């Protein structure tokens, strides 16, 4: 019985990995369609995308910008 539960665990983890890969590679249009049909994972994915779009981008300063200039030479 332990062997069959191990096989089921491996099978389930492979199925989960395949589902995660499919979810990651699907288009936004597909995600929206799935969300409209009540897919909770698609709804969470769209909410996360929207939250990321609302955050201001992290700005990295250009080299030398904002540095004091030594005019004394």
C-alpha cells in the first residue's frame, strides 16, 4: 500500500508541475477567459498582475546624477 501512495504522490506532483507550467505560459486573454468562468487561480493571477502594474517602477539613478561636484580641482 505504501508503494501505491508513493506513486500517487509522484503523479500528483508531476500533474501540479505541468499545471503550473501551463498557467505560467498561457496568454492574458486565456487567463481572463478562465477567470470569467470562475477559475480561482486565474483570478489570483490577474489580481497579482494588476497590483504589479499599479506599483511605481523602481528607478535606478544614472551614474553621477545627484553627486556633488568638486570645483576646487
